[in-house]
C-alpha cells in the first residue's frame, strides 16, 4: 500500500516547523518535493519529516547549510555518514569551546573594570550654576 504524499502544510505541522521554513529548505535543495498537486502545492514523501528532524537538530548546532546538504545527500545514497556527522559535531564542539574561552576572558575584563570603577566625586551642577546657565537657550 502506497503512502500518500504530504502537502507542505502537513509536512510543516508534522515537523513542527513553519511552512516558510519548509519552503526555504526545499528551495535550498535540503529536502526534495516528490511533485506538485493539481493545485500547485508541493507534495513530499513522508520520509521528509525525518529529514527535517535531522536538519533541525543539526541547525541547532549551527551546522552550515552546505554541510547539511552534504550530510543529507550521503544519507540518501544509503551510505553511512557517521564519520562525517561525528566530524561536524567535533568541529562544532571545538568552536563552542573557543567561544567559551573568549567569553570567560571578556567577563574577567568586565569584572576588573567594574572593580576599578570610581564614582566621579565631583559636584553636580545645580540650577543656578554658571555651567547650567550657559547651557540654557537664550530667549
């Protein structure tokens, strides 16, 4: 028994993604429409929902779209892409570690700046001072 193709709205609902995002991934070649309905709607095989789940997971790791496309293409060819996926994840972990190091250093600088902060200590000009009078517009 053949499983009927899903319209883009059905794919969006099943994947939890907005229709606009599903359309974007389709336009970028990450997922492929099986065809179009008589009304012009994109039709997708139900397997695309699992692909969108993988895309969503990889996008949360900031895997770039070209890398995503490569991973999906290898997966569709039936080849094991565990090493490619593991490599992408390892690269992302290294990137996050580097960013964490940078953020810790930035925080330390800000803490030091805050600790060395001194209040001005000067007198605030009052309404009658010469400085304030010189800033008021002339009438």
